[in-house]
C-alpha cells in the first residue's frame, strides 16, 4: 500500500473514531455540569465545548501522525 493511501485511510478512520468519542465526551461534560448544579454562563459552556472538541481532535490527529511516522520509520529501518 502506498504511503499516501495509508495516510488518507488513517485520516478517515480517525474521524470514524473521533465522532463517537466526541459524543461521549460531551455527554459526560453535560452530566458533570448538571451534577454540580452551578449554572454556567452560556459563553463559558460554549468555550468549554469548543475546547473539548478541539482538544480531542488535536490529540487524536497528533497521535495518529506520530504512529504513522513511527511505523514508516520502523519500515525504513527494517529495509536497510
């Protein structure tokens, strides 16, 4: 499999995993807000939601890229 094809498939696969994790994370965040009964301002809830979604996306993208680079490096080291 070509390197570019593998990266494209991994990118789409990451999104298949990302969206269910996002739903679970946001649901846990909502349960946490309700459990502590302190009313958050709307802007703070929006910022926290954006931070959760963005943080999860950046973390997963970084880990996927690191894994792919490591796998390609190991493949190159093995071929020498």
